[in-house]
């Protein structure tokens, strides 16, 4: 029964996130915000809502391992699965933006912050505030930099049919689905972990993180297939920053999170390695199938290690 509840809850998370993403994009396009800024902020935050809701719910229930594992697992999935799929299925990946010069530091910064903050074994309230400030700084940077970005053309139908009332109503429906879905996802996942003798870390790192990464996969692949490469990569960079800065930050603001860096060294090291590989790919503009395969190899290592740990448990 817990498996059924988990699947329905994850469906609610994704369904709610889809509502929020669609309406956020409509509002952004209505005000002529560039597609990269849309991908890096509104859509990135929207696709990170399932992670945020699930991790905050886990934090409220005192499940720090599940809260942090979800964020770390999602970051690994975003780079090694979502980005890999994009590179493999996209024939020509064209972008005018220099991601390495403008965005690579924003991909690495939250990882470095997290490593430093977790050395003492706790993500404190002060750490949480600093992480949230990092997300605010990124948003300010993007809007400051937006002057040189190509603007999306506004569809005439959007101009005529846009309604604040319907957009806000649909946003609220989306948030309700996300919040309720997160509550049941965490409860059912915890029960599954207990029934199989599996750690909450493993459940959060694989089961919940894969489910909460589905919006990023769907949105990014769809954007890439439509030739919106900047929106696709912007979504990954923005989502990964949000996963650490907002997801872990908000969770630690609710309850300070105890975390053993040595116990989970492999997963943290893999997240760091995946982020460095992302920076290397953007530095050399290796948006190709071989790069996608390299990322899938990292994903295999992550799954093999976590599944082995589940077996040992």
C-alpha cells in the first residue's frame, strides 16, 4: 500500500509543479523576460518545488538524512541523467551564451558552501540564511545580466488571453498539490525504508530524488527539442543551485540538520565531481553525445554504490 501511496504522492508533486511552471512561464513571457532567465529562475525554482516540499516535510518530521539526501541525489540526477539525456537526444545544441564565463561559478558555489558548512556536522540556522542569500544573489545577478540576453517573442494569443485571476488560481492549485504530495511522499517513503530495512538516506537519494527530478527532465528535454538550449541548461544550473541554497536552506531553517560528511562522503564527492564535469563541459562547449555518455557513467557509479549500501542495510 505504501508503494501505491508513494506513486500517487509523487504524481501529485509533479502535477502540481507542472501547474506552477506553466503559469510562471506565462507570467514571465508576458513581461518580456528572456528565456535563459525564465529557465534559471522561475522554471528552475518551479522544478525544484517537489524537492523543496519533500525535504521540508522530511525536516519537519526530524528526518535530516532524507532531507539532505533528496537534494544531493537530485543534483546528481540533474547533471548525470537530465543533462546526459539532453546531450544524447539533441542533434545540434546551439547557444550564444558563454555558460562557463557567466554561470559556472554559480554551479560550483553552492557545492563549496555546502562542503564548508557540513564540516562541523550540522547545517545550522545561520548556514540556512546564508544559503538562501546565495539564491537571492544569483537572481539579482541574472536580472542584472539580462540586458544582453535575447528576449522571447510574446505570442499574440498570450497577450489577449492572459489573466491574473486564472494564473494565480492555477498557481495556488499547483502549490496545494505539491504540499500534499510532499507530505505523503515522505511518509510512505519512510515506511518503505523501514519495511525493507533500507536507510532513509538511500530512499531519499534514489527513490525520492529520481521522482522529484522528473520535472527537470521533462522541462529540459522539451526545451532542448524545441531548440531552446539556453533554457534547458539554465534550468539545470538554476535547479542545482536551488536544491542546495533553497531546498537545504529552507529545510535547515525549519529544523537544524545533523549531517555526517564522512558517512556520506561518496555521494557528496560524486555530486562535486558531477558539478566539476558540468563546468568542464561548459568551458569546452562539449555539448555532445560522448559528454552525455560520460555523465551516464557517473550516474551508474552513484546507483551502484547506493544500491550496494541498500543491500548491506
